C-alpha cells in the first residue's frame, strides 16, 4: 500500500513518496494500477509470489478505512500488509523497514492503526528529510522536491523498489538486514 494524497496537485510532493514508490514498482512488475474500489490497484507477481499493489484514493489522514476494506476484500490479515510512506526523521532517500510500532506522528499511519486496531503490519519508510528551521512541516511535506534533490530522491525510489521486492521475496528480516543501513557513510549498501 503506497500512501499519499489524491490529485495532480500532490502527485510529486514529499508526502506522496509512498505512491511514487508504488508506481515505480508497478511499472517494473508490469502491474496495471486501475480503479479498484477505494484505491487504484492491480495484481502482479514478484518471482513466484502474487502481490496486490494499491494506493488509496482517500486523503492521507483518512487512509485507514480504505486499507481495512482492501484487506477484508482480499481476506488478508494486517500481517500481510506493507505500507510505504514518507518519513521526516530520515534523511532524504534513506530507507527504514519496520515491523509494528506507533504512528511516529504520521497521520496516514495513525489512520491505519486506528482502522485496523493493530500495529501488526510492516512499514517501508522513505526519508524526505527535515524542513529548514522555521519552515512549517505541513507545508514542507506538501511541497515538491526541488531539482537539486532529484538525483537523491530517484536513487531512494530505486532502492525502495528493491527493498519492497526483497520484503516480498525474502521476508522482513532479510530486507531489514539489507536496507536498514546508511549508504555512502562507510556502511554496506544493499548488495553487501
């Protein structure tokens, strides 16, 4: 499930990075994201694993009911869910895979936690960096990436799709070991 806000105005904003990752994954895995109830979605395969990609058509803070409805429709449990979303506390393009936990101040995650009444789902967080001192965080997350950040965010999107593929094909522990690291700071990248 890729989180973001609906509409062209928000399509390339920081808050919509979950949808950007989902759309890139859909293109890589030949998944058509068509209308599907309260979401845009489609079915595909990652290796031998069948996947359902979806992006709710609700506002970020009202995402939970759409996620719950999709899980019920597919007869899946929250433990089958991977939510892709932006994270202010991670540097631009950095990834963090997490199982369980609170919302971390993210209204989309809070809505999902409330609707599902559990934290038993996986999150793939993509760093969007922090706003400058004095800049309103709400305005920051709804702003587009400036041109100078494009190379880093494109690299982050590529890594996020690779992490999503690892989550599906290898499981959460293997994906966490590969992708919950800093790249370019003396630590290993996702290839070791």
